[in-house]
């Protein structure tokens, strides 16, 4: 299985701060890499597909980058509504695997 | 608009079989354009991919669940099914169905998700 390791596991930042979450795959996943946002009691919501493609309706303060095994999700200016847990997902191999999640809070 | 809705018993006894259905609207499973996946999430924990199916081929599963899990599709009802045998408390989770990835080796995500259904394994 491809292991997906996110860091940090949690973070607390001020409104307006720039926040970056990283995800490292145990082997290359090409652009079969995606980011999700999950709020309590809700299903995960697709934010970014294939490394850097922002989904329709997702604020432009979210961006994704990376290649090979190292990827990142950046929120350029953290807003209260961004409080959530963020997950990365690789769909390059079976089984598909998620990162363990990064919980983002506002100070 | 693609919508998925999970349904099934909320309580299953240990050693019994967990059976869930996912009803799809706004897309057709029979088109073969996508895989359809099942994912679960224990309370307070992360997401675990269980397996996927596309009508063009046999289902694929997470190896650690293989032997206990079966995913099938009913194209006449536009539904997916998940069966998990010999359940234990460790199988207690919210179970989601989702569309994706696209068939044919195209880089693509799980784009549409159901709201999830909680299944508790307890006597």
C-alpha cells in the first residue's frame, strides 16, 4: 500500500494567516493526487483534484502544488469557515489511500 | 446534479454481515464511465478506502478487507451494494459511497459523496 503522511496533524493559526499542509507519499503517485475538506458531521468535500485543479465554487485562497511524492495545500488567508480537517488522497494505486488528516483551527 | 444516498441497518451484531446500499441519481452506473467507491470513517478517526467497482470489470478491494468484503452493482436500480461479513466492533464507522475515479486510468478524484450512514457493531 502507498502510505500518505500528512503534516502537521493539527495546526492553529490566526485569521488571515497563510497556512500550508503537506502530504508525502511513500512512492510516486504522479498527478493521481487530491485534497478534501471535511467539517464535523459532514461528508468530505473535494477541494482540489489532480494536484492543483481547484474545484468549482472553491475559494481561490485554496491552492495545491507538488509532484512525485511531495504535495502541499495552501490557504493564502485563513478564514473562520476554513476550520475543518483536511485529507489528501492518492488514486494512483489500489488500494487508494488517504492521509491521516490535518485539523485546522483558528486562534 | 449527481447525488448518492447510503441506506441500511444502523446496528449489526458481532459476527454478522453488514449490508449497505447506495442509490445513485444524476448519473448512470451502467455507463461504465466511472468507478464507484466505498469509504468508511470510525468516529474521530480518518478515512479508509474499502473498495471500488465499475461495471466493466470485477470489483477491487483493500487487501486487508479482502475475503470479508463484496461490492456489487445493480444497474437496473442504479445502486451499489456493500457487504462486509464477520463484523466486529472495529467495523463500527460511518460508511460513505462516492463516485470515482473515472474509468480508464484517468487521473481523477472521488468527486461526489453520499452523506454517509453510521453503522454500529454491537450486541
